[in-house]
């Protein structure tokens, strides 16, 4: 069929060949999958769906699981080109449009099927199976992930989703009035405005129910509706929680303001202070600058992935402090991009409310501020475990290494 041939791109430059050789040597990962050969459109559809629902990747056909190149015959290449074309159109819903290349590696021909990150998620096989990547493997999409993928497709942010067991009675009006005063510099009670109308206009309330944003910012008891959206804090006596005991362990609940305040109290009471000046009576300073800790905690509360049922975690070890945020960086963001100030609001309603509730500017400069205050901070975007981690080195460790 003619429409299959449009996928084929047989020529490759030398630097591209070197890149493919390097990928083969490095083995399979989230972005690279090997197949010795493929004959089944259902199996191929699963690979295309998994890459499309994740961040894209390349299927290399003609390479065994151990990385040895088996190669393909010209007959195989013709058949596979047709199979990829038909499968992408007929066995993936919605259809995808991979690019196919043929390359000679170690004097053997292999086929590379490049699949872009999908923009019409979620993708499924024609059998209705939703699959995504999990490291070098693939797995079925969980119900939470499926809701997230559908919401992304509908341009609906998680903080706008209503909880049908909530009502206006669950709103802490005193908390909302405090926010309104900070934002408008007016007492809400004196405005004469209808509360539900204002809440609806701010995406905090819809169809008689509170949204995620309305609950997490202003409900009396947010964990009544979202029990796992808490903050867990552990102070370990060593460098590894699996082999060390713990000094202190806390589970924090409440609205976002309460979670932030409890997190900062835990950090400030657990970390050491250092004497920077000669005068004995001069108050010491915290071993990690509080503004850097504030930015990391607020970043986790505002930008975490609320489709993932997991708490935010604070892990204080003897050599470092880790703040673990559920969810990898949103969309096309990378660590380098956020260091340079690029910001994408995963939760736009949270983003709009936070400056009037938390010590949050909303200008996307938080990560840059952390790096300037703590140049040796590690920022890890873990795509396999879907976590973003901020790792601060503790002062006494830095002093010992100096």
C-alpha cells in the first residue's frame, strides 16, 4: 500500500548511526525497546501505544534482548514497513504516525520505528488495552493514570475536578475569607457577593461540589476526601532508611497552608543551626537556608501530580535532606529548563491561589532561587518512578568535605 511507504526513511548520517550503536550498547530503557522480529500486529500495537502514552521512544527491530544484532532480510523489511503502517492506522486508537528508518549496524540491517510522545492521550490498542512504559518494560495504565491521561486530552487540569461527596458545607469560610482579604484587601462579608458564585468563578466549586483546589485550600478536612494527599516526614539516624533507625516520624494533614507550616516546623526543629559569627550569643543560622526549604516545600504542594495517589515526603538523613514530590516534571519540562526559569503550571488553579496563601511568588523563579542559595543541591526528575526529588546536602557533611 502506498501510504505505508511514506514512513520509510532509509538513509542515515554517520552521527545518527553512532547514536543508534550507542543506544544498542546501553541496552533497553524507557525510550529504547529491542525486538528480534515482529509478526503480530497486536504485539506491535502494544509497543506503539506504550511509547505514545509515555514520552515517546524508538523500537529497534533486528536486535535481540541482550543487545546482539540479528539483522533483518530485505523481505522482512518490506513486510515490517507494511505491518507498521497498517498497525499504526488500524490497531492504535487514536492512530499514531511513526517514522520508520532502516540502518546498517555491524553489517546487518535493522529497522528503527520512532514514536513521538502522543498529544491525543490516552492511546489504546484496538482491543481497548491502555499501556504505558515503565522503564524498559511496559505495563497497563492504572485507573489514576487513565484519569490523568483523559484529563490531559480534555485540557482539564486536576485541580478543577469536582469531588461528588463534597458540598459547600465542607468549606471553611473563615479560611476562604482570610484568602479573599489577602487577595482583594477587602472583607468578603462586606462585599455583598454571593459565595457560591465567587467560588465558581475561581474554579473552586461547580455543580454543587467543591473542586480539588477548593478542597485542598479551603476545606475543613481535605483528607476526608483525599486521604493520601498528606505530607510524611521522617528523620533518619543514618544515610539509609532501610538500615538506619529513625529519630522522629510525623504524618501531617490539613489544607495546603497547614501542610506547609507543619513541614517547615519539622525541618527547622530537626536540622542543625550553625554559628557563623564569633559572638557566642549571636543566633545561629539553619544549616540549610530556610528560603530554599520553603521553595522546595511549596513547589511540591503546588506542582505535584494530584493524579498520583501518594503523599509528599520529607526525608532527613545524616548527610542530606530529600523532598520527594509525586509526579515527574510536567509536559516537556526538564531540570535544565526549570533552572532557567521555565515553568508550566500543572495545577493552574493552585498556581493562581498560592500567592495569597503561601510565601509563593508565582513567577517561576523558585528553583533558580534554590540553586543560588544551595549550589550543590541535586534536582532529580525520575521518570521511571514518576517522582521529582530535591536533595539538599547537610552543612556538617559539606564542612567535613571542605
